[in-house]
C-alpha cells in the first residue's frame, strides 16, 4: 500500500537547515501494525504528518497503491478525509459535542452517508465499550475513555491508513494496554495499515514490526 524512498523533511531555523526526518525506505501493506520509535526530535510526529499529507516532505517519494502522493487525482484535504484516520496525542475531541456527534461530524467530513455513519458509530462504540457514553461530552469521560473515543472517531470511515501519535502518552499502564489491544485488534479486523509513533518500550514491544528513527537520520 505504501512505498517510501529517501524521505526527508528539513526546516530552516535561524539561518540553519535542520533535518527533522530522514527515512530511507519503508514498505507497508494494509493489515500491518508498525510502531515508529526514537528519541525526541528524531522525526516520529513529522513522519505521521507527512504521511497524512499535513506537511510536504523536502525530498523523496511516497507512493500509495502505486500512485505518488502528489498525484492522487484529488486535493490532499480530500484524500486525507477519505483515507486517513489520525489519533492525536492530546485526543483533540470537540469539547462542545458529545462522543456520537464527534463521530458523525468526522464521518460527514469523510463523505460517509449519515445512515451508514450512525449504524457504524453504534457498532464501533459497542466494540470499544463506549455505548453507554455516546451522549457524554469529552470532559465527562475518563482519560482512557477519551482515548477510546478518539479511536472510535478516527475509524468511523474505515480508513485504509490509521496514524496514532503517542496514543498512550497520558494513560496509566492498564489503560495503555487496553488502547494498544484495541488498536491492534481494529487493525486486523478492518484490514487497516496502522502506524503508531511511541516512545514507550512497553508499547513498542506489542507491535510485530518496529522502525526506529534516530536524530542522525539513521534508522533500524
């Protein structure tokens, strides 16, 4: 599904070029679960942002289903809405809407018909043990419930690519295990390519495949 070659991202800071990401190669298919690790500043979040077409790379190529990302036949915003689920580190749920509304808004943006979105939302909330919390706003949920709700919102349109940025950073060990369990199960169940950035060794070891980024630009 994804082929990456010589992917780089650089920024200019005080007249100096700073390398934020250097990834020589990555090939990944739907149904795979990949953890991206490395120290702060090694490019984990930058990689996710590039894959989500939120920022352009400085160099290299990304091919998705055989087509270069810059030539997908639609705008990057349209492509992202239809094909990417993104789980932010800070959850980022809409605070003035309940969990069901958060999901339905995301589904509408992704072009999912309302009737389909509603039935799918109910199924996902039940699957994530949140059915009884569907009409609660985020502030009424625990951190673990908020993170599960963010996952529910990210997969409402059944995206082929699910990106998770430090999805367990604010959770205790028990809730972190639950979230990782859910991500891995959903990846297999929906045949989704899951790429998760994490600094947590306990999370990293749960993934069948790990890519380690380094500040020097080397990866293993």
